[in-house]
């Protein structure tokens, strides 16, 4: 899909990957960019910068997502590209709080479901549309220190796979963005000692990968090329891959 002339919505658009996506889509000729974020002021700052529209919304609340979609369609006639980008990060394993697990599920899975419910009828009627999900390399490679994050990201990827199977023949395209470390506020919370910091990309590099992936209509968008190699290793010898991940986890815990 060509970006020029398209109406685009980006959730979590007030900063990080989302902000970079908004800037990239506008630079590539999108006719309208709707910047949505739970932080209204952050959304307004990005919208003012690019000449877009700011909408405050909590993607974990279905009525907010529905209003975001309906409001955009009412204002601009359609949504061509919807980037379901918002995310949160909780570490730990089974001991992580129920709240951490529920919030992760709501933002990394149900937000995508709510978006699909709101978007699909209009996209199906037109036979055209694109849904991009910011998932994570953790969805395909796990995250050795953050079970709530890895588990819910994997569920999100599975939902996007399902949509790509179910709706492709109706003209709807689906992509899953799966980066490793990206220099955002989320990564900054972990600090420079994070095992993801060394190879972290700038948000603008990730946005470029998304723009290219949308044009090529690729399902899996991997800004870090090594993720593809690691994914293939996992598929070819699961037990060997698990042994390697156990060694990595042990080394990282020793260094902390």
C-alpha cells in the first residue's frame, strides 16, 4: 500500500515509536495523521508538529477505541492505515501482580481486538485497509526477564496472524512490527544495563522499516535483521534454542 494520500491513525503516538510513525507517515505524504495517546498533551505536541489531529484515548477501554475510529471516519471519511502501537512493560514471572498481567493483556491483546471490531466493518465494505500492530521480538523470541510482556505480546502476534489469514482476501492487509530494543522511554526505564540497550535502534529507524513494510505489504516487519535468524534457529532446534536462552538469562542475572 502506498502511504501518500492515506488517512492514518497511530495509537501511542505521543512519543517513542508512535511519534516516529506519525512523523514518518506525514513525511511520506499521508493526507491526514491522527495522533492518539492516553497522554493528551503528548498527542497534541506531536500533532502540532506535523499538522495532524490529536485525540486522547485509552486503548484498554473499548469505548475509547470505538470513538477514536468513529470520530476519524466521521471527520475524514475513512481510515486507511491504523497503527495499534500503544504498549506497556512489566517484568517478572508468575509472581508479577495480577494487575500487571491484566494490564499487559488489555494493552497488548484486547486493544488490538477492540481496534479490529471497530475498523473491520468499514474496511470490509470498501475492500481496502491496513492494520499494523506494534508487537515485539519478544513475541517470537520471548523475553527472559519479563513474562507478562512476552506472553501477552505472543498472544497479540497470534491475533495478527489470525487476521492476516481471515481478511487478506477481503482486501485488508495486516503487519506485525517486531523490533528488539528501541531507544524509547520504555527502554530507558530498564537503564543502559538492559541486555537490549547495546543493539537498540532509534525510533526513526523503526518507523522507516514500517513504511517500507507497509509498501511491500509484508506481514512480519523486523527492523533488527538478526531476529529472523534467531527465529529460524528456534524453529529448527527448539531444545537447543532453549538451552541458549537459559545461558543468556543466567549470564544477565549474574551481571546485575
